[in-house]
């Protein structure tokens, strides 16, 4: 039942429950994205695992988030459980065999996988504002902060860098506002409190170096199978906004870094976005528009995005329209919203005259789904009621010892496990503040000496009485006219100092303009740093 250039999803059946035909996903159209939906307990996770295994066998790298821990079993060979063998026999899957797959475990916290990091600069102001739930005014301050950092050569790598920059902006708000627009100290304060909350939620583990290299989630093994990158997300889900923002950042990185490839014979990468509703819940309109744009354009870079969620209404219509391959598990229709979701799901399929799609959605069994994929010339296939094939790997979590063994043999072992803290905005601004304090102290000392010298000069120029020992010697440096030559030298020296200060300021300004032009920063569609 396995065919070259296609992924076997399962076998459809007729209204009388007799087997109909195999249902496939054409690899050539796998980058046209997809949607896997269904209520809790209907088999979405198993379907996700089946698709991930099949893409891997086809030589396509996969990235997916493991929300419940079940997907970790893809790293271990499956076993002959009753329901697995029964389903294979039910659909006549004679080619079925147990396998384990090349897996790389990732974890933002470094506990159940290799550390995943990015820098504040790479995240960009738009996604960072989303992460911090910033208001419009606060997002404006963030944009100014990134502008200052870009022009000033201040590397924003981690949270302490951004905190230091915000402190600098608060201390110099009046001066900076005249150049960049109003910088409200209250907005800066709100952002600083937001950073504190992020730090308490563990976001400091995410921001820093070494940053994740996109190539490491697009690996292909020596035997031609695509590596399956599994992100441990059970702890990450305690902060849903961080989870959604991280995956959105990863999408933007893929979009910015990968070259155009047109319509390849198979995708360069397949990206599964589990719990997709977290991406869109409360998202501002501008962010949804950017997501729609990324989904629409990233197809030509060979990336297929598959949203996995409970309800098709979780995904905006503008994004839903871009998803060509559909797997719909059972939905419950107890409330008006659920009934609307059933109707919406039914209307998105190409109708099949053999059965009523809306009725079928509410009567599907576990491991059964309505399937429609893109066929020749990108035309959606007629929807079919399909029994999904069983997975070849273990459909259950692995043990901690098994996980550690997989991580030890990982091709990226040791590359991301140690933090790197190079000089960045925090250190540069601290050094500038120290130099400014020293300069201020030196200025005060110079002023004190100048006042003392003025007092001495005043005393030296007083009236004298001959014969009382306080008349001035004409050889003490005074000119015949009585004016002190040292005073004249001091005046000339001060003039030269003033001239040198002006010259230094002009040279500094010229260097600043030149360096800012040389440091021109280009940001991408989602505000992330373009390399």
C-alpha cells in the first residue's frame, strides 16, 4: 500500500463499512500546508505521529512540539499492541512494520532536550511586544529601543541587555524623545515590569547564545531519512504566550533564511504547530496579517506548515484558506459554537455524494477521520471517511533513561548545552556609565582646581607696599606691562582646548554617522533580524 512520492494516511471505507481505497498525501503538494483537527481523545496525536514518521521515511525533516509527552515515543521502535495490529489487519496494511526514527530532542529549559535559544535582537520588536502583551505605546517604545540599539552597535542578546537599554532610555528620556518621539517613563516602567515577569516564567532560558541554527532542524541522516525534531513543550505550555511566540519566531526564521525553491518534488521541512489556537488567541490584527503572509509565501521555500488544533474555528479564515490538506477527526456538537464548528468543517471539504459530511463528523470513531488532500494540479480530492493507519514507532512516552540515551547520541550533542555570554548592550552601557561617572568626577576636580587658581591669581595681583617684603620680582614671569605671562599662556591654552573640544565633537559626529550607515539593520516580515 506504500507508493513512491506519496504518504499513506489510511484506507477509506464505503457507507456499508467495506474497504474502499488507500488515501494518500502527495509529497509534491505537501508544502501546500495542512490542518489536523478534532476533539480531545479522537486520535489527533496518533495522526500527527503517523504523518511525522511518513515524512521522515520520505527524507523530509520534521519539526513538531510534544505537548503531552506522547510524541517522544517516535524515537523508539513500536511494539505489537492489540489496537495497533488490529488496525493494520482491518485496513489490510500488509507492508506494516515496526520502526524507530532519527529524533533530536529540544527543550527551551534544557531539561528534556538540547537547549533552544535565540537573541532579543533576532526576536525583534513585533514578536517581543506580543510575548510581553505590550500596549501600542509600549510597543512604540520597544521599536525605539531596537532603533537605538541598531544605530549604537548595542547587541541585544538576553533579557539583561534589554533591561539595561530601557534603564538608559529612562535616564535620557528627554534627550531621546526630541529625536525619536515621545518616550514615556511610565511605558518604559511597564516594559521593565514585563521583563521581570518573563524572567520569573523562565524566559531567560530562551534568550541568549548560542542561538539555534536552522540547519540543525533540517538534517537528513546517512540512510536518507529526515530527522524528526521534537520540542518538549509540557513545561513550556505553562506559559502559552511564550510557546506560541517561540514557534512563530521559528517560522519567521525559516521564512527569512531559506532560499526560494518553487515547487519541489517534496518539502524541505514540515512544521507541525500543535495547539495552534494559542497562536491566534488575543493576537492583534497586524500579527495575524503577518502570519497569513508568512504561511502564503513560505510555501515557495519548500516548507509545509500543518496546524493541529481541536476546532477549525481556532484558525482565522484568511489562514484557513491557505491549508490544502485536511484531516478532520470527530467533533462534538453540544453547544451552538460547536455546532457552528461542525458546519464550518463540513463546508471546507469537497463533497462526497456517498455520505453527509456534517453528520459523519459527529459519528467518527477513534482513529477515524475525514481526509481530503491535494491531487493532480493541486485540486482537492473528494472527502473520504478514512481509518488512519497505525504508527510504526512507540505510540507512548519514552522513559527518562531512553531520552538521555537518544540525546547522548544526537548529532548536536554538546553544541547548545553551554551558555555563551559575550560583550553586549549590558556590558557596553555599564562601561559607558562608569566612564561618564569618572568624567564627571574629573570635571568637578578640574573646576575646583580652576577656582583655586583664580583665587591664587587674584591674590597675586593685590596692591603692595615697598620695603615690607611683598613686592613682586619683575623676573617672576610678568611682562613689562605688569601682566602675567603665565596668565596669557593659560588663556591661549584654554582657547586651544575649546577648539580641540569642538574638533573632537565634529569628528565624533562624523564617525557616528559613518558607523550607523555601516550598521544598517534590516528586519524581516515579522520584525526578526535578517542575516
